[in-house]
């Protein structure tokens, strides 16, 4: 008999000894993240409550928290409108914002992340209640008048430039609901906002639904590629990874087939947004959306897009010619041309060629613990901070697989906490994101309210056979989300309303995108990319190929983002420049800004869910990418561990959050004027520089 008890015990003993030998070479932080989270045995049952908040020892605590917040909000409102006010009005408004955000942000996270239905429901009720309180504030004319007088004529107490900036931000937030308008127009704004919200929710739902198509109209040779129900096939995506070009084309044409209902929803949403903007005194919805942004006006976005379009055309055409040659070789047909449904497939194929390996072959070199160790080393080099795995008290976390990190500065001490919700589980949202639970702010006694954030990923659970292993793209995502977390941790703003990521949309992604540059630098990866079992470092050739593969076809990929951004601006700009329907607008924009033609009887925009959450702001990715690129090139490209550059970046960028207009902040840090041309040229320079490196490695 092979499986004897003695044999099993010896094997387990040998495995444990071997595992102990392996993990002892990791740092404590890496060891912690390469093992399942330690669950503290609770013998006393004295739980501290979620995030250490005593009220949340049970789900009923949400009801107490929301009532306390609403009651305290009324006290602060009375103080703000009192003729005997002693405090700076911005301090009162920020305390009001902080009071409501502490409940709203926490509730919003627990509503989607907690596995217990009672907690989820209580958190959702709290969200609704706080939203009602905010709606009450948005219609409080005395409160608005008090703030408006301060913005126009100054406060009764001494103020600073930051006070004035934050006061204007609060005032703009107020005016989003039309409180400054006549009552009839204000009610119109309220109705429009509510209707736009409903339209957006319906559009988002429809954008993710599969398309049903008659089975008989799909070529017999590819019918089996798609699931079917009776005489119809269901297409729920673009099948970009399929090796069959016919299947890719069919998926594209079927999945993006025009939907009358989606067209009505999108068209109505765009029209209502324009009416809303005009009612509030703006030329277009884009003008409303871009107020207080880095670029400030849609005219600058349009100029930025036009410069990129001109510069990218020959570079993207070169990418498409390369893809076309690949397709001809693969099909054995010299007459085929590359189409829009081919670009994701050949981009992925080219990356595999560049890697000279599958993505899975990189997995053993990127254990979760190793990646966290790499992050820790980088952050210590740049800012003098360390990530310390911290034991949680009973009841502090919403699930047993959460890690808690204390962010500690070598001189300043504790800066804040990051809760790491890294592993997939049933009903957890399938998205990588960063949540602010509590924003940082200066307290009246001179102390600092420490920020608390959650970083959410969807990694596989660690197994008894070894730690969680990350693909290269997952490594990028980890660094990206930790970039957001560091923005929250390193901000030291006077007001929580502008702390960390609470800044303009086209600047909020800069710190996270910048972290992707570090994750793509061989010098950084070399510090932690080693085999989780043997600890052998990744070979130099493998390392270089991995880093360069991330930049393949960057011209055509950037051109695609330019097209998306231009389309978003067209929809939210002057209606006179739009087509008879959203598809006609898309056709015009695609002809001008993208190198591949529009496909008849398709409506890609009806699947473009970002139009809901990023209306008129989709350009933000490109602007953030450009700014991050220039920061990298100016300060970190020569030495990614430069402490002097890291301190300067923290002091002049991260520390301010949204407390300084982002346009001024970036211009001062880069020591240049922010123009459409300078922002575009930064991206073009990076594309050209990357192409030179890639040509040395890949011959197509």
C-alpha cells in the first residue's frame, strides 16, 4: 500500500521543514503576505468594531452613526450661519464635510464589500440617510448665502490662500444643485440630476447585457464559438483572444449591433446634461465638468487631442502595418487587412512574442509577499516610510482574509492605515480600486487625523502549496492602487475635503500612474522579482523583455484613447457639432481621430459605460498619463530610488492633495507652463523613446 500513515506524516514533516527554510529568507512583511492572513483567536468576544470603531460592533451601529452625524451636522449649520460666528467658515464647512464623509464613505464601502447581508443593508440605509442630509444641505439657502458672502467679500476672521481656494470648491459643490438659481430653475436642476442618474443606471445595465442573434445568420464554421439558447446565440463580449479572425469579427459585429433602447438612453442622457449645464449658466456640459480641473476648459482638451491626433497618425499607422503583416502571415493570405476587431488580439500576440514566454511563466517570480516587499523597499528609498503588517483586534475587519498595514515614517511616526482586501470571494465586486474610509486633516489641537483607506484587489487565495502569485499585469495593478493609497497617506492637508485623492479627476490618477512607471523599471523589479521557491532572481533577459513588452504598440493604443476622449468631448460639447444620433457622431469622430475605419451597423458607444461616470472627463487618463510621464522623465528616470526627488515630490505634490489648484501644482513642480502642446509632446516623446528600445529586441 503506497499511502501509509507513516509515509504521509514524514511527507508533511518534510514539507513543513522545507517551507520554513523557504520563508525565513523573506522579510516579515513578505512572509505575512505569502501566508494566509493570521486570524486572532477571540476568547473574550470583546470586539472593537469595524475599523476599530466601537459603534460598529454590530450592524445596528450604522443607525447610531448616521443619526449622530445628522444631529452634529445641524449644530455645525447653526454655527456657520450665526452672526456671532468665531471660526473661519471653511473650518466649519470642512468639519461638516468630514462628519458626513466618515459615515458615507465607510457605508459605501461596507455596502459592497461586507459578506454579511445585515451589515450590507444597514450600510446602504446609512448611505441613503446621509444622501438625504446632503440634499437638505444643498437646498439650505442661509448656509449657501453665508459661504457666498465669504467667497465674494472675505471672512470675518483671517484667512489664507488655501482657505479661499477650498471655499470656492465648497461653493461650486453647492451650485451643482442649482441653489443659486431662482426656485423654478433650481427645481428643474434637481429633476434633471435625478433623471440623469436614472438614465445612467439603466444605460450601465444595458451596456453589460449580452446580444441575442439568430443562429442561422452566423456562419456555421464559427457557431460553436458562442453559447446558444434554442435558435439564438448569445454574445457577451468581443472575443479578443480568439485565434479565429472570423469569430473575432462576428463577435464584434454582433455584440456591438445597435440597440434602440440603449441609443435612446444615451441620447436622452446627453441632451439632459446639456440642458442642466445651460440652466446652471455653462456653455456646455463639458465646461461645467471641467471647472476646477487641471486643464480648466474643454478648449484646451480639444487642442490637446488635436495635437496628439496629428502626431500619432504616422506612428499608429506603423503599428497597424505591423499588425497587418502579422495577420497575413497567420492567415496565409497577402490580401487581408487589419480591422478594429484584430488590434487587441495582435497586441496580445506581439507581447507574447516579445516576452518569449507566456505570462504564466512569470508567475513564480511575483509572489504577493515578494511584491509587497518590493513596494516597501521602494517607499523606504523614496520617502523614508515602511509598511508594517499589523495584528488586528477581533471585529476590526469585515472578513478573515484582510491584512492591515501601518504606514510609518522613520521620523514622523505613524502616517495612517491601509487595509488590504486582496483576495477574491463570492459576491465581492470584481474590480481593483482604492476607498477612502477616513480622510486626513489638521485637528484644532494641532494633531493630525490619520487617514484610513482600503485597497481592494481580486487575487486568488494563497494555497497550502504556495503563496498567491501575480501576473505582470496584476503587479501593475497592485502598484497602481498603492499609488492612490500613498497619495492618501502622504497628504498633509489642513482640510479633509481636499486630502489625498480628493482632487480634480484629471490629476487624481497621476500618483497611481506614476507608480506603474516604477513597476515597469528593471531596476525596481530587480529588487524583488525572484522565484518564490528557489529565490533565484529573474534572468536579465527575461526582465528586460517584460519591461519592454509593456510598451508595444503604444502609439495605436494611445490613439484609441484619444478617439475615446474626443468622442466623450463631442457628446458633451456643442449639440450643433453632433450628428443626427450618437452613432453618426461616433462615425465623424472616428474618421478624424482613429486610424481604422468605422464598421457599418455597429454602435460601440452603446457599450461605453465610462460615459456615465466620466462624462466629459474621459480625457483625464491621457492628461494624467502625460503628467506622470513628465514627472518620471524629469525626476526618476535616471534613478528610481532618488530620495531627494522623492522628498520633493512628496513635499510639492502629494502633500497638497487638492488643497492647491492642480494646474499650479503641476506647473510649479515641472517648472513649465502647462499647455496642450507640452502635454501632448510628453506622451509622444515617451512613445518614440520606447519604440527605440523595442526595435532592439523584436524583429517582426
